[in-house]
């Protein structure tokens, strides 16, 4: 029988010695475990189980788990339920229990209503509540305790993302034998913005518990080092932050460096060549009335993604007659995201209202201006959409990387198509042959969309070939190997 979270956390030993937990040499820590629970009902019996989550991080690290006696620490997705460690698909999984209260305050509150908008250039105003911060600190300690319990002596621990920024220092205080890495998947703001956070010093000190702190862009790493210097008086030399203890002596050196994340190139490339997916792409265009041009946007429904800017530019092109609904269709996939948060509900209402206005104004009996899809889709359907689209629109106002841009380029195995890419994405650093735009400049965005529609085949091939080479040479396996190699070198250098 499963315990509730409160029963699990508050229960005291009954005098029986609990078995010693299994120790691991390599541990990944993230807010969520790399599995999703599913329930199947075939009419005769119902069955519950787990399936591996989609995503590049899981794809990159799962093979390493099986080779290195690795384990993954994270929440399993169901509040008010505690699970014992279990194995799935060759990975040992260590669930961390979260209550409904934890999810509300630590996750929806501090992580996604304080840190997320703050780290994304305050596109939406962050909220600062002490109760949220207290919950964030408690939950981070719970994640750290799970690692402390299961990490072997000298183990490598890789902590992932902004929800767990206090974990590195908690680990260092309790287990200085560990080799600790941290990777921040979202942007890190400049000190002038980060200064707003009441708990800025604690966050910096939390991250500096790591031996290596990784970021998507060099500018993010530079922002972090500037904040370390400004808010805790750290000594920063090149990419190294000299961390001092209470007595003023240097306890260790934390290194801050950019490691741009990427995608599972082989998976996307293989799917793009599958006959059934190629046929599905043709069917998508047919279902749209075989327009001359298909434009595509694929995003989580989030205010950082610039979806309203994209729709505004598209609507004005229709209004000005530069595009005609008979010739061009925009597919906008907006997967559900944080729908319990008020700002996200309002954004959904705004976008759906805008789409309704555009279609009500410009649709004909045969043609739809915007095909809006508020769903999540499996990777096979996404690749079919990438193949069906002539132009990919990535108009994010701020994005750590934007892997959709890399997936689109990778899927274009014939080197056709065009990528319109916001300069405020991490992907813009690598995909320099994209048509770069400032999404706030609606006129500039409109002009670039029209340029993308009229690229010559030779220019399209030249741009796409160069971008595909960059991604193929720097896939997600390259990213994880580069980070872990740098972590090993950092610790050796510190010990020497």
C-alpha cells in the first residue's frame, strides 16, 4: 500500500532497521523523473505502467544510466503520493515525494511565477512571496537528501535546471566527496534584473556549490559570473569563481561555461526518411487545401514564445494583400502549459481570440488562414509537420535554446525550407544561417517572412546545409559528453 507524502515524510522508524539503500556512481537530478505513468484499458482489463518520457535530455542520458550504474532522482508527477525507488527500461529511478501544497508553492509559485519570468527578462512581472521561497528551499533539501542517501562515495551528480538551484550547495555541505555539476536550461538574467530577487544571494551561493555550472549561451555564463561578483563579492577570474567559506578561505573553484544543448539527431533524421511519415506530411498539406505555402509555429503556450507577435505579423500581411489565404496557411501548434497559472490562462484566451478574429476575417469556404492546434503531439506527427512546412517561424521573445528550430532543420533532409529565427534564442548562436529577426519589430518580421517565402532554391539549400551540418556535428550526445568531460577536468584541476 502506498503512503501519502505526509505519511512518508512524517513517519518515524518503528525500531526495525531499514535496508541500506543502493548506492550509485552517477546520479541525474531533475524536477521530473524521465518516465510518465500511463493507464491502458483494453475492455477486458486495465493496466497501469510507466513509459519513457520524450525529450533530448532523457535520450542523451538514458544510455549512460545503464553503463555507469546510474540513477535518476525526480518527482514522478503525482502529488500526495510517495513511491519507493524502482527500475524502468534499464534505469534506476528514485522518486521524490511532493504534496499538492509543494506543487502549488514550490513549482507553480516560486519556480514558474517568480524565477521563470525573472529569468526571461521580466516579460511578465515576477511575484515575490516568502511562503513560496520557504517551500522552494524545503523541496530543494528533499531532493538533496535523496541524492545524499543514494550517492556512492566520489559519485558524479548532475543537477538540472532552475527548479533546483539550491541543491548543489546542499550537496557540497553534506557530501564534499561528490563531483557536482549543474546545468541551467533557461536563460540567466543580467545582474540588473537578477537584483530584483530578494533571495539573490542564496541562489548564487546555491549554484556555486557545483564544481561546474553550465549555461546555454556565453552571455548567460557571463551574467552569472557578474552576479556572483556583485552580490556575494566572489573573486572571478576568466570562467572561474573562487568560492570562499565563512573563514574567508577558498573552499573550491566553481567554473561557469556555456554548453549549448541540442537534440537527438539520429531519431529525427530517421523519422524524416520513413515513408509513412513522408506520406503523412503530404496528407497534412492536402487537408489544408494544398496551399502554395505552409508556415509553421510550434511552441509551448507560454508568454516567452512570441506567439501574439507572430499572429499579428501574419494578420497584417493578409490585410495588406502581401499574402492571400488561398496561397498561404499558418499552422500554429501551442501545446498546453501551466494551465492552472492565471497568466497562462489569459494568454490562451488572447491567442484563441486572435486566431478566431483572423479566421473570421480572411477564411473562405475552401481555405483557412490559421490552423490552431492546442495539443501535444508525438514526435512522429511533429516530424510530419516539419516536412509539410515551407517556413518555420520561431519568434520567441527570450529562450534558453529553442530545440524546435533544431528539429525543423534536422528534419529537412533535402535541404529545403526556411527558418525564421528570433535573435533572442540560444539557437541563434549556432544557426547563424537562419533568417534572424527581432520579434518586437513587426515590420521587420513581416519583411523577413516574405523574404523566406521567396528564397531561391540555391540560397535555401546553402543555408539549410550549413545549419544541418552544425546540428549533426553537435547533437545531444555531444552536449552531454562535453559537459561531463569538462566536469571531470574541472574537479581534477581543482584537486591538483
